C-alpha cells in the first residue's frame, strides 16, 4: 500500500504561503462539509487532513508542486454533488483542493458560439447567462442548480439533454488543467476536427480528477430553439412507456429530452413536495421535450407524438406544465432519499435494451426480496434506481444488496452495458469496476495513470487501485 506524508504545521505554512491563511481550512467543524458528498454510501465518508481553496490556475499548480515535494495526496473537488465518493478523502488521507473560488465566467461569445468558464462556475448560472444572449449550454445534469462545470467535466456528466446533444465531453472544446506534477497545460481547442495526436482533453474528461485538475473549460454553445414543446405521456406500464425509446426515432422524431419516471418515483416526489402529480395513482411517465423551428412545426409534431404515444399504449397525453414536470423529475433523488436509506444505481445499456433490462432487474428484485423506484434518461439508455432498504437489519441489507447487485450487473454487462452512465466510479463502485471491466482494458487505464502520475499524488485509490 502506498504511504503518504501526514499534513503537519510546516505543510500548512506552505499552503498558507500559496493561497493565504483564510483559504486553508484545518478546523474539524469546517472539514466536515468536505468529508462527504451527496451519495448515500456513508462508508465512503472521511475527513480530509486539510482543505485548500486556490483562486487561480497558478495557485493550483503551486499546491500540486508542493504535494509532489512532500508526497501528499491531493483530492480535487468541485461542489461536492457527486454520488460515488470520488471527491472525498480515503485511506490515503491528504488535502482536498476545492475549486469553489474559481467561479468566473470569462467569456460568452455570441458570435462564435462558445464560452470560457472557470471550473467553479455553477452549471445553471452558465445556462442562464447564455440564455440571456439567446444561447443554450446543452449540458443539463439534474444537479445543475448546484454542481460545477469542472465537476461535470471530471465525471463526464450526462443529464436530460444528452439524448440530443451528448454528455459533457461532447460540449467541451478545450480544458486548461494542472497535471499531477504541477504543470499547467491546455488540451484540445475550439476546432471542428483534429487529427493531431491523441485527443487528451477527451481522456481527462471523465477521469474523475485522477489525471489532472481541470481549472478552466471552453464549451460550445448553440442558439436557443425558437420553440420547445414539453409533452407528458402517461402509461399504465413501464414497458409501454419505454417502447418510445425506439419508436420515436423510427418515426423521425428527434427528442431533446426523453425522460422516464416509474410510478413509485412519481409518488415519492408527490409526498416530498406536497404537490399533486398528474395520474400519480397509476401512471408511469415519459417526459418528452422537442425543439422546433416555429409554432406550425410544433403543432404538427405534437399531433404526431400524441398519435404515436397512444398507439404504444398511453392512457393520457398532455401538453405539460414545463416548470412543474421538470421540477418533479430533477428533485427525484432528494425526494427518494428523504424517505429512508437507499442504494443508488446508475446502469447504462444500449437504448434499445433499456425496457428489457428494467424488466430483468424487476425480476431480480423479486428474487432477492428488494424493491426499488426508478427514473431514466431513457433516450440514452441510462437508468437510475434507488433500491429501498425498508427497515432491513444491516446484515440482511448487505446480504440481499450484494446478491441483487451481482445479478443486476451481470445482466447489464450481458447487454453491452456499464455500471455507470454518468455518476462515475469514485470509491463506491471501485470493486465493481475491478470485477466487471476487461482486465486488458483495466491495465491500459492503470498504465495511463502511472505514466501521468508516477508518484500517485492525484486522487489515489479512485476508480481502481494501481496494484490490483
């Protein structure tokens, strides 16, 4: 096992010299916030030895150079909205490096359709500033009101619009980052294409802060659509609702969002908000957003979608209250977690397999005595399940959950899927990563980590262990 230097007074003095006394945190009551994330897995929580809050890329580089000098682990962190313990200290201890002070929107260019932002910019703030100029930043994770752009890039966050626009990786032209050795480098560029060596910016995005600390991102923007329609289609069964995943594209309907909520998730949101939801006594939702060029096109598409949904078994099709229905979808995790302990899953499979997978995991739940509620970025094959503990003892919960996950992950991989569509691996999923990833693929990842970070300073022990 790797060993690291314990943070001492001399190291604290060096950190203070870099960022100032106000921005080095050592008091336990201030460290608590940084000892956890939004995930339900409390075994992944651990206090860091210190927290440092740099304000510039140069300060980040200086912290990394100091960490290499003393051999101290550094854990990059954004807003702490992750779910898998990726931005939390582990057995190696070390320093949390938070990007929260790096929160400037440096440029929004409405002529050339791009923005440059620091890593600590809140995603929804960028969306609002872009919208004020008639533009759209298409990245749209459900935690957008609080998560940071840098964290989105580190985990390759997906979200509601990924079915049309792709994940964060597809929104990013370039990143500025600090390497594990403390060097500053800019990767990528505002280009439509490039065959100039390895696309390293694509590698860093989704690496969960193990290959570099992203400090600045250049993202693509697109013009806001003239008209957007929001359709709520209600089905008596999940399988009927999920049939739209293949039926709509076959009918040349390009959706911007195609989001599924099962009846249990709808009821949980209803209880949490105290606000009545449409057809909550029986319905499963498919929330459909389609962007159109004008009102005539919107009217025609709405009629076509209504007919398709009813052909697929919809009991009701509504023009949705966009604010209400999207609030219900985005608040699901908070509503579900408020009712008691859950284990969260983030399966992703080819979209055409999603209905079949949901049926299989339901069957597995029945065999293992566990039930769940779930939502899905259905258009891109990503299912989020909250498996309910329902008062089980610790031992029985662990036993049933292990049995459930073994069967469920086997089913996911049999369909060409992965254990995480957008939440990442972090600490919580690391064991599953080892079990289900091709050993050759895993060794290539380890080789990359060792080449970029030979001293294993940056976020060690996340995603995988170097020694197996």
